């Protein structure tokens, strides 16, 4: 008599105690080599936060930017990410995940070098565009590579590692921004790219990718290197081979099957809702946002504190992710962000310009960007700092790392490379629009209107998690595929 199977169904009996003695050392080295690209991504993404205030004080008038130029400086990075994500759709499946990550070093190096040497605003923009292209490639390739080389016991923690490294990269930018001029900040961005390139030369490609290309012997060597010679890597390799053989080349008609359209839609909407929380424009314009509030510390120190809190929180979340499960973190993440966004909404509404006072309104409208505007509020408050800390904290325990992890876990093998690129494109089209119009919206409606919108999105995220997202903790990628193939079951029936 068949048992009732659902998300709580135990794993396969033949999947237990058959892994042998796995050594994770080399796996961790391979994952670290790849996620250095995420470190550079995080560093490049928040680059304007520390650079904009310095440029506004620069003696060179050619580098002085008005609010429209600042908006482009912040948002053009997202256009680059979109272009990089589109190119990664092809590169992931044609060249492999590892080589795609290695190729990203070229636009990273060129972009940072161009910004370091820039003496005109347009060169700064071009450098930001190039680093965005490189970031788009890494955003599409790294989560897939890390997920495919990992085993279920560590995939949750390693799946969070790209986001951890993005957070570390952002913190590095904020910290270096306290002591380095902006040109040296760009030069410093070159170093991790060179290290990543050298390390990846010695790392294996994804065994799953190699099997799809018919390179079984090379896949066996790669998996043996990753798991150790005492592991039962042959059994794992056979399961991967079985999964790959069960998937023919996808056609447009296949998209009518729940096996494809459900994980694709879940992945795409997760990436869309992730960015609609507003985390990227908040981080990009972090120092200017603090300058527009009556916060007690200098904005550059506030930004560094936020970066440090993000790092500590995401490391703790990564350690617990394989124990507590993905969905519980998504719930907690959205709820914490909701409360923090609501606090910022109330606070910024109370401290906004008095529209009935013409003199005050004119002063607010004529103040330059990056200067505290329209606030007749006692200095020394820490409400904005605490609120932004909890927004960042909420994001990094769930909707930051877990959406990337779930994207690489849920997508079927033969569309994983392509659709991960689609997810990045959708995500950063949203990011571009939010970043481009963020400061204009602040000038037109005030900060409170933006935070109110983000507050509503957090509620939508909670509902989406409850209705659409499956729990994948402890499941192999092949079992997750079977979940969508057969319905509410994770069990694989072996022939």
C-alpha cells in the first residue's frame, strides 16, 4: 500500500548512509574561489554610497554631479547586471559555470580601472556599467555552480555563501571608504578579481554540467576531488546521470508542464519580490539617506555599522539554514523588514517638510542632494540607524540569500543555467527602475512614501512564501526535481 507523501516525506532509504566519508575541505575551497565574484559584486554595487559624498566635495568641477547624474551613477550598474545576466544565459550552458565566472574578471578589472582613472562623469558611468556586466555574469553563474558542486548536508550554508560574500564586499567598501579616497577605492576592487581568477584555474567544473556534455570520466574525477576518495561518489554520480538522462531537450510545449513552469515562476517571482523590498537602492544611497535624516552619527559611520550588522547576521543565518529550513527564514525575514519599514515610514513622515509653509518648502526644494533637508528635528536620534539596521538584518536572514539558494535548487537541470539568467535580468530591471527613480521620488513625495511602498511589499512576500514556496531543506537536487515532476512528493522511485 503506497504511503501518503508530502513535503515532510522522509528521504530515500538508498540516499541515507551511502555517502561514505565525505571530506568537505576541497568543496569549501572550490566554493570560496567562486564566491569571490560575489564579494566583488557587493563591493561594486554599493560603490556610490561612499563615492558620491567625496565627489560632491571634489575640487574638479567635471566630477560634480547633479541629482539626475547621481541617479544614473547609481542605477546604470543595474543595466550592466541585466546585460551580464543575458550573456550568462548562453555562457552557463555553452562554456560552463566555472568558465563563465572566470570571464567576469575581464569587465570587473576594466570597469574599476576606468573609474580609478576617470576625470569626467561619463567615464565613471562607463566603469559602473562594466562592473555591472561582470556582476550580472557572476549573479547568474555562482549560485548554480555552488549548488551543483554541493551535497545536501552543506548546500544550505554554501548556498548562502554568495550573499555572505556580497555583504562582506559591501562592508569592505564602507570600511575602506572611511580611510581611502574614491580613486583608491576603485583600485582596491581589482585585487579580489585577480585572486579569484588564479584560484579558479585549479578548481573543477560542475559535475552536473560535465555529465550534460557527455564527459562522464571528467565528471567522476571532479566529484571524487570534491567529495574525497573515501566517499561513495559513484552512487551520487549515477543519480546525477539518471536525472540528466530523464530530461530531453526542452521545447516550448514543455513549458505547459508543472515540472517546468512552476519552479520557473516561483524563481522569477522570488527574485522580483526580493528587489521590490527596496534593499538595493537603500544600500546604494545609504549615506545620502542618512544625510536626509536627523541621525546622530556621521553617515559614513552609520553605513559601516549597517554593513557590519549585515555580515554578522548573515553568517548566523547561514549556520542555521540547514537546521531551521528555508521557509521559516523567509517568514522571519519579511516580518522583520515589515516592522522596520513601518518604523521608517512613520519616522520620515513625521520629519518631512511642512507643505503648508511656503518658506520651508522652498528651502527643501533648493537644498542640494546629500544635505539634510526639511527636518526641524532634534539632533542625536538613532531611529533611522536602528531601522535601517533591522531592514538590512531582516533581508540577509532570508530574502537575500535564500532566494538565490532556492533559485539554484528549484530549477530543473536543463533550464537551470538559462533561467537563472532570466531571473537575474528580471531582478535587475526592477533594481534599475527603483534605483533610477528613487531619489526623484524622495524629492517629489518624501522618504516616507518609498518606505510605505516597501512595507506593503513585505506583506506580499509573506503571503507568497506561504502559498507558493516549497521547503527544500535536506533534499537532493534530484529529489527537488521529482517534487515538481510528480506533485507533492520528494521521493524518487529508482528503476
